C-alpha cells in the first residue's frame, strides 16, 4: 500500500490559504468603520504596530504548534503535556462558536452581491428582519464553504485559495483604482484616512486595534494551527509568516483606499455632512456604501457587484479555515470520512446560526427577540470569542512554543535560535496579550451586558474543561496520519469494489 499524504502540496498553496483565512470580514467590514471611529491613520498605525509586535509572533507560534504536532489542535497541544490538551479543545470550540455568526454575516454579503443590480439602498433592516431570506443566503454561503472543504485540503482549500485570493486582490485593485480616480472628494477622503489624528484615538481605540489585528490575522482560534499542521516540514515558517502578515496589512490598507475616497466623494457630491454618514458604525458597508454606489451614475451597480463579490470571496476563504479546524478534529478523533465530518459540522453550525440570525435581525430592527443580557447573540458570541477566549489561546501558543519546544521554525534540520524572536515569544508577546486580555475584559465589564458575556465565556471554559477531562484526555485524539489512513482504506475498498462512495483527495 503506497503511503498517502494529506496537507498542502506547495508552499505557495499554504501561504495563499493562510492569507485567505486572514483576509476576511475583519478587514473589509470591521477595519474601515473602526478606523473612522478612531482617528483614521492613527488607528491604522497602531494596528500595523500590533501586527508587527504581537500578531506576527503569535502567528509563528501557532504555525509551530500545528507543524510540530502534525495533528488537530487537541493532539498538537497534548504533545506538550496532557494538561495542555484542554487549551487544544478550547481552540476547537472557539471556531465552532465563530462559525455560527460568520455564516450569517457571510449570508449578508451573498445577498448584497446578488441584489446589487436591483439596488441595495435601504434594504439592511428589512433584509435583516426577514429571517427566511437571511437563512436562505446563509445556507448558500455555508454550502460554498462545505463544497471547498469536502474536496480536501489540497484539492479544495489549496486549489480554491489559488483561484479565489488572486481574484479578490484583482477586484480590490480595480476598486481602489476606480475610487481614487473619482475626482471630487478624493483628496478629503485620503486626508481623513492617511493624516493621523492622535487626539481622536483613546485607550479603547488602541485596544480595539489590538483586537482587530488578532481577529484579522485569524489568531487564537486554531485556524493557523490547523493550516500549520498541513505545512511541509521544509517550509520556512519565518518567511511565510512575514509574507502572510505583510499581505494582510497591505490588503487592509488598500480596503481603506477603496472606501474612504468613495465616501468623501459622496459627501462632496451630495452635500451630506460626514457625521451623518454613519461611517463609524457597523452599517458602514451595508447601509452607507449602498448609498455611495447608488449615487454613481450608470456604473454604480457594477461597482456594488464587484465590491460585494470581493467581500463574499474574502468571507468565504476565511470561514473555510475555521470550519476546517472543527472538521479536522472530527475526522481525526472519530476516524470518519472528510465528507461526513464536514457535512456534520456544517449542519450543526447552520442550526446554531438560526437563533443568531433571528437575534441579529431583531436587534437591527430595534427589537430584543432572542437577546441575552440585553445584547444580540452575535455580540455575545463576538465578546466571548474575540475579547475573552481568543487572546487566551494565542497566549498559550506563545508560551508553548516559547518555553516548551525547540521545533525548527525555519525548516532547517538544526534550528538556529534567533534570540530576538525567543525574547518576543517568551516575554513580549505574552505580556502584550495579557494586557489585551485584561483591558479587553475591563472594557467589556463597563459596557451593558458585559458581565453576562463574561459569564458565558466562563461557562464555555468550564464545559470545555469538563469535556476534556471527561472524554478526551485519556483517549487517542488522532493526527493527520489518520486521515491519510482513511484515504488509503477508501482507495483500497474502491479498488476491491466494496465502496462506491467518493473520497475527495486524489489518489497519489
Ligand atoms: N481573519 C478573518 C477576518 O478578518 O474576517 C476572521 C477569522 C477567520 C477569524 C478565521 C478567525 C479565524 F480562525
């Protein structure tokens, strides 16, 4: 029986998939409105600094945890010592929670892309309140991600990244070139975006930039551990991390270049005051941009279509990476085929997305259906994951790789220790992550529903710990080899005519 391999076939495939994971709604939806609310370029600078000081180091640590373990996060962490496995399980639970709301937001982008020609002006709250329509688009979005994951790591995730990410970048370049050529208002838009106003950024803004950098780089929720586990042992992870962080930052910067000139063009053409545009809120791309596109004669609908197709692609490549974390764990821990595991994960998360969609729709229409502690479920899930649990997992990755491993990150046989990096991974990044965690929780507690969100996060922690010590600590939680073995068995069975079923990874 010839040995099969699962994982990325090429270094560029690995890097493109990781960039695809990083570039998502965080960059296109979250970044522009947070930048507007926090002093334009001042926020951008802090954000870039966070990527450099904490983000890149944490990403390197997460890739290291994955590649060292060649397995799902639970097994990968267990290989440090059994106690660490609980962090591994938390790293699988967090993406499962994120998927439930990311699916819904992805559904919004699909809806906006599909209805670009009919016009998206003013549809936000009516669409959000129409649960059936939201769920229809959520299912379309989830089905696209499912199709990619079912086709396997190499045949699905790697291949789709090689097509989707470059397409997304081409769209972004086209859009930013177009908006920079709009003429009237462009100069003011660029000044707003690129001239730093340090008075407008508060401590809360700095924290928001740190959180944004984390979310945007997909850190603290297993995606980079899982992709790292599929990376070949010769890949220089320093180099790959530098490329991924750089491209994520450049793409984020370009999103600003595409959006702010267009907003200020609208301001100058219509005479609307910038303060009336709602630039600093979550409606920026779903409420304000449709107005901006609607004001562009003839070409507005095409620009809208390109923008929302780009956003949907970015969201898709990101959600694929988080669904893959949970799918990989189910395949390896329960030894079931990829297709079945992916369908199981997608179905359960879609079921959980239903209350999230209802709750969000209700709150956007001023209601409180299915709210918890006065917040809609998306905000609760976002607080639980982004503010509380993701920094914990990121911290664990830095500590594990900094203190408990000498795995070669450069891909060389005998690793040369880079003392600056060791200091960053052992001390600086963990310290900054603790600061993010402490200030994040303090800030959360001072907001309405914050204590409830913290209680939910504690409940997730307790349930994860009970599940780990009750079920997973003592059992073999599998590794990448298990999927390879399943693949071999499927091929053998098919040859013997025992199985007509389809197994995604090609026979190699
Ligand atoms: N980085 C993605 C974004 O910016 O939208 C979100 C994300 C993807 C977060 C994957 C976490 C993750 F594991």
